[in-house]
């Protein structure tokens, strides 16, 4: 869990991890230069739950490098991610682990509710497909970062790209392009918070950076990139209408 000026929501996010029906977890909360009460809140929670490990970056590293630091520190068989303003359903880890074992897959993801600032329903629920391939998520990325559960040997081989925006999307592309198998839970196991000051809210910037992924990262032909970009725009209009 990377954290930056997260005092408003981080206690609820951490509580949703603590409430997991699957209890054999370790949570790394890594502060990335917060100026508010984030450090104080997390420190107090960590003192009362030894499964929470609180770390502070020496300087602001950004979300991708901060997540990579957490991956490097992790020692479990699986790695999951949760942003400091999101909320897991109590059975998220349990049901995703069951799905991965059932499908013999290394990458898990799930459907999610889209909530607003106060936890209210902000948009229609996002229901995922039970399977995901490289070609599938080129057209529409339905693997949300806080919905991921990945076998650690896989995620440590790829890590988050630190040069491009939408680093979680690139991680999914890289893993699936390499032939790793993904399995989705159609159940709503996550509440994803949609905020006006978040990175996701700036649609113009998001669109520009998605185009950069198609052209500069994947190096796709121009007309293929245009086709995929139109799919991306249509999916975004449907999701955020």
C-alpha cells in the first residue's frame, strides 16, 4: 500500500485488510513523503497489529517505485496491491486464492464497486470477464490494481514500469504477453474510490498516456493504435457515464 497524504481514507483501507477472512497476510504500508497525518495514523495501527509493517521512503519516489519497493520486501507466495483510498471485501483474498488454485492461474483480479468520496455509489459496478488475455486487455483493461493478486515469482519477474503512466496496465500487458494465465472473480470483492483529484479523474492526461503506451511502449502500428484507442475511449465513456 503506497501512501501519500492519505489521512482521509487510509485507516479504512487498512481496516479492510485487517478484516480479511484469510488471515495469513503481511501488509507493507510505504509512505512516500506525506505532509499530513498519514504517518501518525499508520504508525499507531502498526503498533497494534504486527502484521502491518510501516516504512517511509527517504524521498518521494512515486507510486510505481514505491510499489516495487514493497514487492522487493515481500516474502509470501502471493502479492496483492491496495491503494490507500480503496476498500477490500472481507473475502477478497480467500476467494481469489480459491480461484487461482481452481484455474491453475498465477494472476487474479475481480469485479469492483465504484464509490465516491463518502463511500456512496458513484458509478455502475464494474463486472469483469473470468478470463483475460493480452489481446483482451489491449482492447479494454479490466484488471484494476487494487483488484490484483499475483503469484510472487511472476510479479517479481516483471515489476512495475517506472517510465510510463498507467504502470499497472503495463504490468498486466507484460505478464499476459509472456503467457501467464489470469483468472477473474466476477464477484464484487473491491470498492474502488473515484475522486476528483485522483490520477484517474484527469481523462485528457490518461488518454494521452494510453496513446503513449500503444505507440512508444508496445510500438504498435499507427492504425492499430488508433483502433485500440477508440476502444479505450468507448470503454471509458461506458464506465464513467
